[in-house]
C-alpha cells in the first residue's frame, strides 16, 4: 500500500503529494505526521531548493482535516488509538511543519491546487509562497459552520494576504468561492486548465531553483520576517540579508557569469 504522503525529487525540485484521493486528500493523523516529516526532510536537504505541494487525483488539493479521525481527536471527542494519534497530540512540531506554520523554512514552496482547497488544505496553501490552481478549483474555510475555527494560521495570515473585509467574509461565512475569485483577490498567482497545472508548477519551480540559492533563501526569510514590522526593523532585516548575500560566492559568480556570457554555476554558498 502506498504511503498517503510522498515526495518525488527531480533535480533541485521536490514534489510533495498528498496521496489519498478516495477521501479527497483529507488529513488524517498519519498524514499530518508524514507531511511534517516530509517538509522537515525537504528543509534539511541542501540539494533541494524548491518544493511543490499538490494533491493526488483531480477532485481535491486537500479537503481539510479528516472529520472522522483528526478533528474528533483534537477536540477530545475521540481517544488516541495508535502511535499516529499520540504523536499528533504530543509533538507540537507535527502541526507546525505540516501547516508550514511556526516552522523555519527559508526555501520557496509552490502550491499546485488541483481541486477543492478547503479548511486545513486552505491553511496549508496560505503557508506557501506561490500558488497555481486549476480552473475547477474551489476554496473555503468552512470551520465556522461546524462550530470550529481555522487554527493553522488563517486567522493571522489571511488578512495579511487579501483585503481585510474579504478575509472576514470568507472566515465568518464559511462559504466556498471559485478559482476566479481567488485570482481576483490575489490569493493565487495563476488559474490554468487542469492539464497545464503541474507542467506550469514544475517550470516555475525549475526557474526559481536555477537562481542563486543564497539570494532566494534570503529573499524568503527577509520578506517573511519583516511582515507587519515597523519599517526600521524591516530595513534592519534587509541590511542583514544584504550583508549575507553580498559576502557569498554566489554574489561573485552571478555578475562574473553575466560578463562572460555563460550560465552561472551557483554553489549555494
């Protein structure tokens, strides 16, 4: 039986797939633990520069947390039954890494949204840096309809990524909205025919992976770290990033390769 989360590597690009299409890739305790492990493995591998996260099948990117197992476990309505359950409850790094929240990751992550992107799946998407979606994709944070709240980053991140009133409408009504609305509000970068989604995501990932890795990491780390801070603090972070990048071998290689009319060979140092 295939693992419900897998990572495939092509060059410097890792593709992380939620692979439970029969349940619309809903996140069970096992899947959350495996996703956390996969994200940590990507973060630790110096040869990997960009990740793509997607879902198996054509119905859903991720329908959210499994309503039969994950949510009852976390609300106390279901007792732990196995090691996956216990780890989810006892290891805070599982939710941090699986939700790309409170987990140090300075490598870019692209979401390839191949269908319904709901609840915890929506929250996972909010932790990514670039987002492509299929034309038939739909989005929702329906937790409020079930007496719950999104607790994997949406309350903090969504109002920073779309206008306040839009974020509040999505959060307070729980209603679904189509890909066209996600694009119009700047939640995603592009809407594509389903057949073009993964080729476009891979091309985007390869293009980023070909850039100077020290610079790419510094950009993500500085933009994320400066969000919401006063300008003086944000500029200080930018100055730190400048010093790091300008002192790197990559910063010397890039201009030299340009002058010599050849592709740069970046070492990531």
